[in-house]
C-alpha cells in the first residue's frame, strides 16, 4: 500500500513491491532461505509446480482442468507424470472391487 501511487500492475504472480518482475535468482535465494529456515527438504522452486500437478492427479482432478491451470495447450503434457498413475490405477481397481464385492446380493427372480 505504501507504493500504491507508483505500483505497476503487470498481472504477475510474484513481483517486487513496485509490481515489476523479480529476478529468478532473487526468487530462488529467498525460496531456499525460507525452506531451510522451515527445516524442509531442499527442492528447486520449479519443483513446486510438479508437486502441484501430482497433488491434483492424486485428487483425481480433471486432466483438462490441470492442463489449463498449468497453462498447457494440451493434456499430453500429463504424460510426463505417467509414473504417478500406476498406484492410482491400483487404488481405482481396489475401490471398484470393494464396491463390487460389498454390493447387496439381489435375490430377484426373473
């Protein structure tokens, strides 16, 4: 608010106090300092994007929505995350099996 008279809204996710782009080196430096202070495992800033996609996949979010959220023109980019899906397929099969075998038996006569 102190800079509202000179702030430039450039529609950036991360910006300086004046609304201008931040140097990637400065973002990384701040990110590493914050994660170290929090005692977190060291990861690259860009890895947050990957983690976000993985979390969305685990939530079974719609692939098209994930692609749009990531700014991808196609859901084909999700192929890069195919290593995530095998356990998800097992979870789906297990859930279907649970539903199928716990369904009430119909004693209907036809």
